[in-house]
């Protein structure tokens, strides 16, 4: 199970820290990722972190996002700064290849 939280309504230029707790998987042995799905659009990859801590980011969030993980807590985080209205979406975490059942996600709404 993948339970994301931390979303909300924020003004453009603001920040949010999203969390996602994983259960029922060997979290420390999985490369993990954040994805998002904006209204009317397909789900897209946002950022990922490997089991060794290597990170990658989509161009759309590069320089504004930081992904991290705490294996002791089976949790992955996404710090988003300088939020833009186009960041409005439901954010999900999953394995790097979408290996697991998608959770409910957490809604981020950025107002202009």
C-alpha cells in the first residue's frame, strides 16, 4: 500500500512537502518515484530516487523539487518550491516502474 499525504491549496510561489508511506513492500530494496496527474492529462513521472540515493527529476520540476527517502520509516518525500499553477495535480508515489497498486494520491492545488 502506498499512502501519499501533504497536499493542499497553496499560492503560486509557495512550497509543499509531500510524504508517501509504503507498506507491504521491501521499501529499502526499491527504486521509488513520484508521479502526478493533472486534470484531463495522463499521469507523468516527476522525480525518482534509487536505493543508493541517486535522484532524477523531470525538466518541469528540476531546480524546484527535491526527492528524498527515509528507509527506516518506509517513506519517500517530495519537497516542492516555487510552485506554479501548472503543478496542480494529484501526486502519487510508486516504484520506479509503477510496480505496485496506485494509492489515492494527494491533491496539490496551486492558485495564481
